[in-house]
C-alpha cells in the first residue's frame, strides 16, 4: 500500500528550477532513500511533502489525503537545519515538543526517559541545548522527531554530525521502526548508508528523478560489472587498462568499473603479470557507481531505468 504518492511535482525559485516534474511512491512499512548530491532537489521535495511549502505544479498524497495541515500530524520530520532552542533545557524542550504532537506530559516524560537512556544521554536532561556538541544535538533532534510515535518518518540527512558508533545506533533504530510497520523516507548524499538500510531508492540529479525502484532490482539490473581486486606489487598496471573507470584506488586495492569491450579476465591477466593477486571478485556495482553511471558520460542504463 502506498503511503506517500508524489505526482509530477515541480518547484521553481526565480529562474532556478529546484524540482522538475518529479514522481515516486513510498510504500508502507519500507525504508525509502531519496538520494543525490547536494543541491539536487531532495530537501525542497521533502519540504513540499511536509507541507512547509506548496508545489508550483503536481500533487502529493499522504495515505490518500492531499498534503496539508492534517497530514503534517501523521509525520515525524527531522529537517536538515536543526530546530532546537539553544537556551532551553533538553528535558523541558523534549516534553514541550512532544506535547505539541499530542502527547500528555506524563506520556511524554515516560517516552523521553526511554529514548534518552537508549542513546546514553539520560544525564543530559538538565543541560541546555547550547551546551551540547553537534552530534549530541543531533541525537536530541532525532528523539524529538520519533517520541510521539507517528506512522511516517522523514529524516533529512539524519547522520550528519554523528560519529560511526552513533550512526550505527541510528541505523539500528530506523530499521527497528521499519520492522514495526512504520514508513521511513530519508534523504542523504551518503550512498553507502543507503545500501545498508533501504528497500527502495529514488535518485535525484539537477531537480529530476533519474532512477527509482527496488534497491536489489536496481543493482541486479546493472549486472556484475565491477571488479574488486587486492594485490601486492606494482600498481601501475591499472594505468594501462582501457575501457574502465577506476574507483577507490589505493596502494594495494582498486574498485574497477568495466565499461565496454573488456573481459574481466583481461584485467586479471594484466594484474597477475605485474602483481601477486590476493583477491579478485566480480560484483554488482555500488550505489555510488550506479549514480555515476546513470548521470555521467557512460550512462548506459539511463534510458532504460529513468522515470
């Protein structure tokens, strides 16, 4: 069942087209990744879904209802620009925000106590937000977003400012929410995070959707066209390869995207002539590689997969 239905959405600011005829669907109980570089139109689209700004053209339906003040109450929204009051104490602020979302003070205190403990932040209760680091503030903003237990969550760059340990905790909680049947849409330019979490994706570039669909199917459709190789020896053989793009190259490792007219066995032979090969694996491309292939010069799948 579709929870968020975006149809032919467009938004212009002056002469700048921020969102250009965008359509996608977010299914209930799934994690949907809205991906693309900074300035691609992701945040503008999210603000229109949240009814913070109206579209110039197109329609947004939330559970079949046109986006508006009513649908705002169904969504927990964590904006990229954090909105906490810096002079207010953490506990007081969380209770205030929870009550705005309809919780009683007693229910709010109970839920806030649970989430502060879950994030190892219970002793922050009496601190002001201004005393917190960026990562600590990020966790408080996340708690404020989820504490009233809505059915839909929208997170805009939720991992910004978090260290690896807290990023893993946030991912764990988002997956738990999905397992409870919640619908999650999150925006990021960090492709590796999406690969670990998302069921479905929508790839933005220059205000347009260039690729959307089930993540596993998207990767499968691109085929196993990427070589991961670990070796010891002279790495200059990589410079002699033609019809490839080399990503994530380091002293003893390379991720090689095969473009056209080259057999992966040719790469292996060249590597073995010059180095001792420890690992050679043909794999599906990473999402980052899929993005480059879709919007770059060698966009071999763009016409087939773009919406």
